[in-house]
C-alpha cells in the first residue's frame, strides 16, 4: 500500500494551511463544505488522524469519524429539508478516491433530483458560506464562522 502523504489537500486544510468553509470540528474530526459539490449541502467529513482511507485507518479513528458523519447526515437532511442523505466513502483510485486522506461525503438528497456529476467545477464561495451557516445553525455549531 502507498504511504500516506502529509501534504495532501485535506491534511493541509486540517493544519490550517489551506482554507475551507468549516461546518463542524471536534478533537477527532473536521467537516467542511465540498468546493465541488454534487448536490446542495454536500459536506466532507475527515478524520484528523493521518490515514489514506478506510483500509489503513486505525480502527479507533473510525468510531469518532462515523459519529460526526451521523451528526452531519442528520444536520444536512434537516437544514435542507431533504428526503434522504447519500453517504459515500471511496478507497483507492480504482474505487474513485481522488484525495488520499480518509474522508466521507455527506450529501442531502431529494426524490427525483439526480446527483450532480463530479465535474471539477468549483461552487460560488458565498453560496457555500450560506449553506454552511444553515447547517451550523441546525447542528448547534453556532458562533463559528468560516
């Protein structure tokens, strides 16, 4: 298995080297808006520990990660009045992983609204900020901005 690269984009976001629109943070995890969303309210939840993906993660990391995923899934569903939530997690490039730091996609979904493709097109930062505010209020992560 390939070694973990501490200079991947999510590791830089965790360290504060690169910006993100933070939605939630605790000792073990960070959740932020996906800048290339496949749907309104698309959030990424990352473990703060150094792992490429689920295959090499310390099992102790997975519990706190999934607790945050559940919190964000409930939050985005409520914040956007969604019918459901898609949770996705990819492991290695053949499975669609493009950033090699363990992360989970949380995307609110509506009946008869297809998931947008991963086009590489970046969303408007102000739209992401507005969506993040909505989610932060819903999950009780108030007083936090960007």
